[in-house]
C-alpha cells in the first residue's frame, strides 16, 4: 500500500490562502450578525448604578472575605496599602530568601511567616462574616 506523493498533494487544499480565507470570512460573518443583532435588539440594563451607595447585602466571594474583614477594622487607605504590600512581599520572597535548601525544616522564618499570614487571613475572614 504505497501512497504516491503526487496523489497525496492532489487531494489536499493549502492552508494559506484557501483555508485561512474561509475561516476569516466565516468569523467576520458571525461578528457582523452579532453586531447587527446588538444594534437592532438592544438589551436594557436597567437604571444606572450609583457609585456612592453600595447595597448592604453585597459580600465578596470567600477567597476575598479576608480583605473585606480588613476593610472593616482599618481605615480605607490602610486597607488598600496592606494587601498591596503583601503582594509585593510575595513577589520579592524568592530574592529575600537566600537559603540554598528547599527543605521546610531548614527555612523556619519562611514557614512561620506563611503560617502567620494564613492565621491572619482566617481571623479576618471570621471578622468579616460575624461583625
């Protein structure tokens, strides 16, 4: 069952420009239909939001709840600076940790720091949920 290369080339369609032209024209056609429908049948979004008034029933997702608790107990500016400093600290951690070992037993200050951060996150989440 020997397939000749000329027979194989005869049955194929080149990607560029034949297949690419077809794909781009279909994508542009679908985009045109979506834009046309968006113009003909606009969706009413309701009244505009009031950025000054936040509804009292809004809560963040569970993984941001600790930030919500932090904002409840510190002034707003500090509530913005502390998470930013934590992110900068996590980014700088590989350069701050000069240990050559990767074993947790030989890097106690990194482990203790991570445990303190996790405990603070749990406490702040509790504050956000119960106060």
